[in-house]
């Protein structure tokens, strides 16, 4: 009897400790917050190819892409590349450079709540996206 209880407890603990990796695919994630700055009608977005573990999108003026790894708790961006066209708008150019620095070879804790994706560092929201 004791063996069955121990086995049952081990199974229960294993089931509760396994968290499913949230599905990032199927949506276009539009950037709505870059660090503390709220963005209205931003052209910046990312999309995730969950089978190839790649992402692609628009960083503001240029196309962006790279690899990503997702666990139940973290999202890591790697080998981020972009095209190299200059932005006419100086502020858009600065935002794009900031975004690329924040993504390249960086790991974030992340939450998906409905159609909102938040990337956090030390508990602080660094990037927030809305899915469409």
C-alpha cells in the first residue's frame, strides 16, 4: 500500500511540475510598449514560426529575424539579424536600434495573458506586444 501511495505522489508531483510551453505561433505580435514608452500605431511586430524556432517581423524601418528558444518560463532570442536601410525619422531609427539591442542574444521571462505578450527582465516589463 505504501508503494502505491508513494508512486501516486510522485506521479502527481511530476504532472504539476510540468508546465506547457505557451504557443507563440499563429499571431502577429505588435509592439505596444518599449521599456517605459507606450507606442501608438507602431509598425513594429514579430511572428514566431514554432516548428522552425525562428521569428521574423519588422523592427520599424527594417525587417528583422532570428532564432528563438522557448521554455515554460523563458524566451531567448538568438542570432538576430536585420536589413540595413536608414530610417528617415530619427526617433524611429533610435527605437529600432534599441529594440535590436534588447532582442539580440537576450533571455526574458515571459507571460502570455490572452492576446498580450510581456517580456520581462528582473520582474520589469521591457517589451509588451498585442497579438492580432
